[in-house]
C-alpha cells in the first residue's frame, strides 16, 4: 500500500505596486536623513557648548579700570602773579602755544618782567590758574595731558595678576564707547617701596590698540570701564606678576 505526502500550498502575497514601493523607500530615506541631521546637530551643539565653556574659562574679569594720563605740568621757576590766561580747561593746545603770561616779582626798583608760559607739546588743558592768582616758584601754572597717551589703569589682586601676562589682549566696555574696544596689557606699575597697593593689589596698565585710539582720545580722564582679559593671548609673554 503506497502513501503519499501532501505538501501544503502557501500562497505568496502579491507584490505591492511599483508606486507604493517607491513611496515606502522615500519615507525610509527621509527618516534616515532626519535622524542623521539630528545626530549631527547634537554633536555640533555639544562642540559649541564645550568651546563656549573653554572661552568662558579663558576670560578673566580684571575689574574696573580708570582712563588715565600722565600730567604735564607747566610753570615758572620764579614766583609771580598771573597777568593773563589765554586758554581754558578742556582746550586742546599745540606745541609752543602761549598758555599764560606771568608778571614776576619785582627785583629792587626794576619793573617786574613778564614771562610767557607755553605748552611743551600738544595736549589738552586740565587746569590753569586765572588772572590775579599767585604762581609760586616751581609750581604749575597749567596742567596738560597728551590724549595720544591715554591708558586704562586697573588695580588687580595678586591672585588675578598671576593669571596674566604682558601682551595679553583685553576688552574694554563703558561710557562713551559705541562698542567694546581692545587694549593690550602693557605694564604693571611698581610700588615705590616694593610692596603691593591697598588690600594687596597692583595697578595694571592697559594701552588702547591703534584702531581704538581715535575713539579713546575723545574721552575724559577719570571715566570708569569694565575690563576682561583673554588669557589665551600672548602665550610667551612675561608673567605680569614678575614685571612689577
């Protein structure tokens, strides 16, 4: 007696139309692209955050700086009385310009000579004695400053000073500036007795870069500004703490 094996018949589902296959492939491709873009954005965003954090750590808040200039004192070696003042405070003067006339103290019966006080160089007048004021020997009749030599000075604690080097670039913000200006750490003012200043601070001198000088020279000494220093600049510079 013979036996026969029955093979079950499995029906193959019909293949979807070609248009449906193309639409399905397009959906998969779009999903893949979106996933890849999200991954790329996450990586880029993470890198941006890391760079921002590194940048934040490299910026040191140096505190409040004051716009300063060395005074140029102009006077007479002899005592006298101001006969005429020819300029006023805040006036700009040129080298050799006549500032005042001083009637010197009479010598015996001779007529008192008049001495002319002239500017030794270009500058801006910060103070001048008025007519009738006594001009003492060796004391200034007028005080000027050179706007081309304006600097920012900021008292910095030793802890902060140890992070700084000569030549580092600083960003300065404050009144009279339409935007931040750049200055270079030029020097640390030494103390006369070799000690630090009040509450353990030394004065850092920041010199405006040439591009900022045209703006800075229009400002008035004494104004205050916020300063941050980029410690990634001037990697080979002399440590500021060693230059005092």
